[in-house]
């Protein structure tokens, strides 16, 4: 299953609302998860099952969607949110990731 | 506190073999789902393999038949045996704990470089 994220990169300011889209080339129900990765660090799970916020993750992060189209939204971008974000599907046992969306400072 | 520490990375020639280890604390590897995910330099994430608590294993096609995921319950350690290594296997390899769907705890990663 191929996962396509858009945009590949974006520039935003602190306080901006940011939306990242992830599209699957076939239906994956809600088997979609979002990770944040900062340079030189391991990824961090933000959202599982398309919309379930992980413990300790700020409520400014939210996820939505089902089927083939999914969205990660950051309601008010904070300095610590500048990172690369990946979606990942687990509809089939061979997991696949999106190519990533880099969020940097405008 | 969950901790995962990968070791075993390094420089290896094409066609060679390497075994990665992931020592776990704060969790029992035999009781959960453990995965390997890799990241080539400057590239995105690529899932490699998973071992279920029941022992079932699954692999990504690019590594199937060359890599083997296993665990040693007595040492509470996860392994990735990598054979017939290729240049395209060069990456940071992360081990992780999670579910059959995702990884929620990650190690710090170990770099494998396949080059002559």
C-alpha cells in the first residue's frame, strides 16, 4: 500500500494552524498512525488509529479521516513542533510510511 | 520506564552479515510486539520486520529471505540477523515496542553502513 503525504515541506510561523494530508492508494479503514521526528532523534508516536491522541501528546495535535484520506492538524504551531511528520498504515502486515512532511520556520 | 538500546551496527562489506541487538528494560519482549524500522541517510522511515508476542514474524519484501527477526526471552533482547547485505540496506536501524499496528517506544537507533 502506497502512502502519499502532502505537502513534502512547509514553512509556518508560531501560532499558525498547520494541516498535513496523507493519502493511501487503497482503503485502509482507520489503520493510520502519525509520528513526529526531530533531527537525530527517533520518531515519536503522536496519533494512532487515525484520531487517538497518545498519552502526553499536546491537544493541539489532532487527526482525522478514514478510508483513503487522512489529516494531521496542529491547531497552533509551537516552537517545539518544528519537525518532520510521517504517516504509517498498518492495514496489511507490511507497514508502509509516507515520505514525510518537513515543517520548518517561516 | 521503558528503555530500548540497540547495538551491533557498523561498517560491513556488501554480501556480509551483521546481527543487531536490542536490549529491553521496563518491558518483556516476549509479551509484546517488537519491530525493526530503518531510515536511510536523509530519507524517510521504512518498516523492516515485526515479531508478535505469539512468535509470528513478518517482513518487508526488500529484506524477506535475507533478514531474520528473533528474540531471546532469557536476555529480554530482540535481534535482527542481516545476511547478504546490500548498499541499499545502509540505514539507521531502530527497534521498537508497540502493537500489531504501530511502534510506541523506540530505541535510539544503530547505524549500519554497507560499503566496500
